[in-house]
C-alpha cells in the first residue's frame, strides 16, 4: 500500500477541487491519503469515503515557527473549531495587511472581482494573492510572485500558540506531528546541530510524531529524522505536501529520489488505522 499523509485541496492553498482529489490521488498510485488543509477542516466536511481526516496548523512554539499536522481528528470537536475560527480572523488581518502593502509599496490595487475571490476562500494564504498576481501577468509563477511582491511584507505574528494548537488536536482525538521539521518548501534545511535543540523544545510542547518522509528531503535527511523519532519515541509520518498546480510536487512523492516507501515505515498508521477500526 502506498500512503501520502500530507495533501492539500482548494479549501486551503491547493488547486484541486476537494471532491476530485480522491480520483487524482488514486491515479497517482496512492491508496491511502490524509487531507491536511491549512487551518481549516472544511474539506474534510465535504469529502466522504476512506481517508484520514487531518489539518495543518500554522504555529509558533516558543520562538519556533512551524506547522503542526493533526491526524485522525474529530472535525466537529468544539475546541479545535474554536481555534480554527480564531485563525480565520488572524488570516483576514494578514490578508488586509498584504493588500495594503501591494497598493502602497508596489502600486498594485486589486479589483473588486479579485477581492471577492480572495474573501471567498475557506483559508486564504499568501499563495492565493500570488496567484492573483500571476493571473495579472506580473510573475510567471506563484513562487516568483511571492518573492517579488509579498515576502518583504511584515504582517506581525498571526500564528497559533503552539501549546494551544497541540492541545486542540489532542482534544479532537488527533495525533500532533511536526510537519517538514528540517524546513518546508523553499526554506533552507536545518543541520543536525540546528535541529536537535529545536526538537527538544518541540517535545516539551507535546508533539507525538515527526514528518520524516517528505518530498523535499533526501534519504540521508530522512534517515536522520527516523533515527531521531526512534530515539525519542515519536511516531513516523510522511507526505508529499501536494498542492496540485500550486507546487511542483506530485502526489505520493515522499523523498527527493522518488523511492517507493513502504507504508509499514509510517508508524503513525498503526494508531490511526486502529482508531478507524474501533
């Protein structure tokens, strides 16, 4: 069985319609996937069938900016949904700051149609604004658009408190996992010396797993993360971070070499599949 436990739909910053995702994922050869949209569970409310219900929360754990994946969550849990509602307010504030920045710094004023589209998103992120700029012909892709027009915009801290986020995931019956812990898309990867002190801090915050297998990590990095997970009694997860057309990452890719990863190596599947059966 091929598994991919990090998938995004158009309910956050993926490009694929959430209802079409299962067929797209199946065609990629993936038989089990987790839907982990940013700071929203709306996609999980819409999508039926066999998949792992998840979320990816944008957090600040002390001084560590990170993303926490929550797997096997009850999407109707009151504490989790209260946090998500709080996140909607924070994201709207960040969006307004970026819209103002585009106008004042770059002289780019969004049309009513563009604004309505942005405000209609379930979980609007920087990628959505970048896509608007690409559609205008101001950049060739959203990575270029973000670097050229948005990355220098200071939005302040709009992240969830790490303890609050992890507790909400646990309250919802889920498993909190540190996503792409060596660095995510476009970020410099941490060395072992840089990572280990951060890992000890994240353990104090209550993470229960590491995303060891990741589309942007080579096998040496993955081996290091798996060893860390084993040493500290953490569950091992893995995912592509698939975003459809919004990122150049195919579904099912769990390392830079596109090596097949047996699902048995993703130890997080043991408690998740047990929970599904019970």
